[in-house]
C-alpha cells in the first residue's frame, strides 16, 4: 500500500520514455498499483527489478507521484516553512518539491502573509491530498530531555481560553503555559511568536509545563523596572497603591496583584517610591 507523505522502498516494474513505474512487488503487472518516478529523478543505470527509496506526494494535477528528493517536511514531523503565495482558498508553502504545499485558511492559527515562516505538520485531507496545518499538537513529541528549571525556546502555535498557550519547544516537543501562568502576560504573547520560558514541571506523560516569568529576584527586578517606567510616564504618580483591586492593577500594569505588591515592596525598600493613602509617588532624590 502506498503511503502518502512518507519515504518507502519500491521496485522498478516498468521503464518508459518519461521515467519508470514503481510498485511494492514485481510480477502480475496488469492489476498492480503503480506510481511514476519522472525521468529526471531516475538514478543512472536503473533497471527493472531495482529497489528505490522514494517520497510519495501528488502533483499539480492531483496524480500520485514519486520523487527521490527529500522534502523539508514528512508525515508525523513538524517544520518551519516559508509562505510562497496567498490565494483565495489558502496559502502555499515552499517545501523543496516541484509543487508547493497547500495550507488551507481553516488550518491557519493566525492569518499568514507571503514571506512568513510558519511551523506546520502534514495531514491528508478528505480529497486524499497532502496539506499543511498549523495545528501541530498531534505531531509534537513528549520525550524531551529537559528537566525542571531548564530554559527552553519555542513557538506559540495556539492560545486557548480554557487551557493557556500551547508551545512547540525547539519546534519538536509539546509544551503548555497554563492559563494561570499567563495571568498578567496574556496580552503580551501572540500566536506565532517565539518565546523563551522556564520548565516549571515535566508532566507524567513527558509533556512540558512552562512558566514565562523568571523566578524570584530576577522577576522582581523586571517588574520594578516596569513600575518605575509607568511612574515616569505618569509624571511620577500612580493614582492607586497596592491596596487597589486586582482588576485595576492588571489593567494598568499588566501584573497580578501579588507581582505588583512585590515590585512595590522592592521599590519601597530601595527608597525609590513613597506610598500615599491613594497613590504611589516616585521620589525625586
């Protein structure tokens, strides 16, 4: 049985002027399923009975075709491919073969444009054609060697209101930034963005749970710097203090109330601010 989107070893069963026909076995050619390997792809001195390893896809007329070229993406893998053009029904991606790979609009997790490089995997659509999808969850692996507190890099390929941000670490491994860990930062993360994160937990199934914020003093320092920048932007005054509601703090600073209080405490300890009954004031000295 021919396997679309994969390499497989097939036998040369017939030679023609424009190439060779390949099949899984030799003999009884009348009813045998065959696929063409075009002449420019046929190795020199190839004879009937020779075994060739080829990749199977469909040409521009939706005919099954074989190639000895190695595409940038195979079934069960993920890869970053460049958008070559847009059409009314979707986008086409360069993947190292004569025919570009189709990425339907419905399989895009954000609207792509020509020149973009996007992370995709392969699937076979209802018309038995190879297509690309940006919903790569099923193609990602869960056997990374990363441990808790490892620093990793990956692309955000989907954001769910229920679960959080799904990340492909190294474009290969499955990871999630839980919804609770996005608190105060959800508006900063976008689908398609490459982020650096910390492994907060390695789950039982091997998938990674990530935290986008650094631990302890590093994060307090960053939050403190954000707070000082806000104060300077507002002429040295914030019209609320650490007793304000979590919603108000989040709206104006992008931080949770706990983060905000830690940053305020850090700045107060350093003598950078004064806390007033209904405001925070940047000290001038």
